[in-house]
C-alpha cells in the first residue's frame, strides 16, 4: 500500500542534496538513510560488547594511570 506524506520545503531540499543521481526517488534516499542508521547501530552495539569484554578481562587503565604514564 502506498501513501503520501507531507514534508517541509527545507527537508525536501536536504533530501534532494542526498540523492546520488537525479532520477533517484525520495523513497530510495530515505531507505538509504535508514540503512545507514541501522549499520551504525549494529556497529555501535558490537563496539560496546567488545568494550564490556575488555573491562571484564581487566584490560583497562584508570585516568590517574594514564596521566602518570604520559607524565601529566
């Protein structure tokens, strides 16, 4: 089922700037944005899991340790 949405002129201009080619539809632009967001979320989740694993494994340094090592 297709539907029509209303967007501001400002948003339309911003979407138009994101087109890779002139004949690309706004729907394609929006899907690309959604896909990019999902990829970032998945990457962020993976990085958080890795960070938690490093913390559990004790692979961390306190701020004071880092300052001491850097001579600050």
